[in-house]
C-alpha cells in the first residue's frame, strides 16, 4: 500500500514521516522546507507500507514547482493521510475538502494537538469525524503521541462522501464546520506571542533582524574557532605522531608517499601544507570545515525551528524587490551559505523563472558555502580583518550588481510576497540534535569523498605534469590580468570539484595578502563546484545554465582585474570595503525608482 | 452607518478589520489568495505593516499571512466597526 502524507505547508508532515519511517528528513518551522518527495517504509511483512512525504500545498492548483511535485504525487498513492495543523483548522480544512475530489481513501491527522490545547483551542474530533466521514486522529508529531492510533485506524480510511467544486461554497462549508466543532477559550498572550507581535515593529523589528544576523555570524566564527582550536590540539597530539611514524614506513618519498602523506615541508610533515590525503585531506575536512559546518547548522537549525526565517523574509521584502526577488528568496539564499545545493533546491518555492534565475545566479557566483567560507576565514583572516571583510564586501557588491542587473534586463516579473507566517515555537533539543546530526552526517558522507578525491587529483595532475601545461595556457589571464603567480592554476582546477580544498591549497603557496584575497575571491566567483553545477543544470535547464556561466565568467574576469589593479596599489583594503559597500547602497537607491517592477501580480497557474 | 468605507487593504489602518469585497486582477491572483483563505466575504484584520510600502501582516482564517504591497493594493475591503475596545485610532 502506498500512503501519501498530504497537507498545507508547515503542518509537520516531515516530522510525521520521520516518526513513522525512522528516516530523517529536514523539518523546519517555515512553509516550504520540503520541495521534493521522500519515500520510506513502515511496518513489517504483510503490514509493510510505503510512506511518501509530499511537499506542502495550499490548494489543488499548484503555484510553484514544489506544489507541482505535490500535485503529481496525488495520483500515485493508494491512501492519503491528510495532515492538518490543529491550531489553524479553518485554513487547513480548505485543502481537506478539495482532496475529496481525488476519490481516494483518507484519514485526517490533527497535528500540533498539544499546542492547540495550550492555545485554548478545542476541537470536537467526534463531530468532525462524522461531518468529514473519515477518521480524525489528534496527534503530536514532535512527541509521537497519537501516531500509533493513526496507523491503526488507517484501515478505516474512507473516500470522503462529499464533493464541493466552488470556492465560495467550500469556504461557506468550512465556516459551518468550524462553528460546530471548534471552541476558543480566551487566555492571555504568552511571551512568545508578544515577541511575535514585536517582530515587525518599525524600530525593534529591524533592530532584531540586524541583531539576529550579527549575533549568528559572531557565534559561528567565535565557536567555530574555538572548536578548531580543540580539534587542532587533538590532531597534533594524537594524530600527527602516527603519521610521522607512517611516513618512513612508506619510504619517505615517491608517488605513493606523496599521495598519502605529501611533501615534507622543511623536513617535517605539516598537516596544513603537505598536501597528502592523510595530512591536508584530513586536516581540511575534520580540522577546519567540520567544526564550522556543525556550528553553522546548529544556529541555522535554531532559527529555522524557532520560526524566525519567514519574519526575516517579510522584513527584507522591500530590499529584495530592488534586486528582482521577493522576501522569501532570503530563505534559499541563507541555506546556500551552508551549501549551495539545498539552496538551489529551495528555489522551487519561488513562483517565476525570472526569480529563480536571478537567485540561482547570485548563489552560484556570489555565495560561498560554509566549507569554503571556513577556509577563507582561516586563511585570509590571518592577514587581518580588513582583507577578510574585503572578501565579503566584494561579494555583497556582486550580489547587488547581479540582482540589479537581473531586475533590469531579465524578462518577466516578480510577483509580490504572499506567505504564511508561522507562530514562534521553542525548538526542542532532541529534534535539534537529530537535525544537526543528519546534516553533519550528510556532509561527512557526501562531501568528504570529494575532498579526498580532489586532493588525489591535484597530486596526480602534478605528477603527470598536466598542471604546468594548463598553467602556461591560461597564464595571460592569471598573471597578465590578475597579477597572480602561475602556481594558483592548480587551485583553480580543483575548484571545479571542491572549493574548500581549492582555497586550502593556497596555504602552501607564497602569496601576498592581496594576491591571496584576489585568489580566494576568484575561487568563489568563477565556477560552482561539481555538485552545485549538477543541481543547477537540473533545476534551470541547459540554456539558463549556459547564460549563468556566461555571466559568471564575465564577473570573474572583471572582478579579478579590478582588484589586481586597485588592491594595495591604489587603495588599502579598508578603503575598498567602504567604497564597495557605499557603491552597492548608492546603486540600489538609484535604480529603485526607475526600475521598481510594475507589480504585475497575475501569473498563469500551471 | 450608511456609508461604509471601502478601501484597498494597503490603506486599511493597522489594527482594523475589514470584509473583503473585491479582488482586482485575473484568475491567478484570485486563486492564490483564495487558497490562503482570502476571498470576497471574508473578514481580515491588519496586524502590522512594514514601513515604506512593505508587506502587510494580516490575520485571516486563523492564520497570519504576509501579503506584498502590490497585492494589498488589489484587495478591496469594507472597514468593519470594531466590537472590542482594542481599536486603535489611525
């Protein structure tokens, strides 16, 4: 039997899925976390059933790609579990009544039952059951309460005995149902609800937004550095002696030794610079990237589950319209700072192709993933905060320019925001840890093979002399335009595979701070890593991907040349930071009136 | 109380409620708003707006929605008399 989990966005379908199947999928407190379907199994033998977690949908008329996926899946299942948010019964029933048209057996699960009780919402499930003609089961996906009853009652699933076609009749029916089954008890607003009302305050709202971002960045860097310190201590105390013993056993030199351990630096093994799988590979993956990834996802996970991201999206809506996007695009962009791949996938929540293209270009060109950022912070940061700030100020400038450019020249329109704002919810430690574990495991299993693979590749390419050959070929750009030594060629080639390894390779080169900054920036801009490229191809199609690559190469050429001409020759990094940020703001302000999109709200349903 | 005021949702003062009387535009916008519970005959309450033509936060059908300025200009509401004392003077 194939069982579909169907419901509005953000009603907790993914949590129900995780609880039933034991598989972990990301669940957060904002609409649109799930953009593709997930499949799992529950039960054994005869009772083994396939469960499918379907992206959330508000109605049977899809308005974005995630909803299209959901709509298609409806034909595929045998039984529907319609998950409802009990705190929001009225709006949720709209989909329930429409699902009746599928003519499939259905049960209704009222999720967030405990939260509804706390909020003083009472629902007479017996009455609702007799009105809808299908089993209605109160559940709490977070604690797992009621899920067993729900599974037991699956065999009572019925095709709902009504069909309402017209929207106004449907809402009228919902009105009568609500009056019959729901009671509201007045109670005083909780602290969280007070906070909720504050979040759009013209002064405090914006201050909170800025504070949330700054505190998060600060915590990521501070705790990241702290974790790195601990891991570095462990590596030098326990791991390095082991490698030092291994090195002579492997003969101390030769291809095999070079690949595994790498070259000796001043006669000793250097975990950062030796460039072997067991030295630099292990150091980059576990010593630098892993700590930053962990703390980044810990903090992101907190804000996701607390429910702050949709509010940030609302606050940023006006600004985002300047760059051809609407507020919700903030969410995929933030996800991209972790890893571009989920960021690009989350673009399925955006309605128009134009928005997707603009956001994907900004991501692929200008947003370094956390793995890459962590190495940039470590490496560029050594030369002072101003160079590090310059990297990010330059990226900020690129986002603005790309966005404004896209907003002015890309055909189509960006509809204004329409988004549900979920209530604030206090994240549960157990759920948080599970999610963190899932994301870190995903990094370890998906990224680490690439990290080792790219180090292996750079060793082999060096040994075969390919790198020298290519270096001569592109020398006019590298040394001529960008003023960089030819040795950075290998890092550019590795950047196709893994950006973090590419930046880490710079450690072994002798570069001036300006050269290091320029190379780190070029590595961010010039091409997405293999994984991101694959997912962009899939989501945007060949034509748009080629366009994005054209823009990418132009941006890289211009940026590298501009910086090599100015940085530390004409201007110190501090001055460039101020200049770039000011230029971004002025550009955004100047283009605002002229190109503010005629708010063309009507878009064809698909 | 003969002449009830009809104005676009974007101009509805914060804290007031209004009954939706008309939504301008084609099927696309109407369907999308309807799916979220915004359709003629429904009462919406404006809870907040972000300044400078930002989105409005409204509560409707038990949930809170953020609606962009472009859309709020196309949703026409009839201002309702407030029953409770929490009314805020615009």
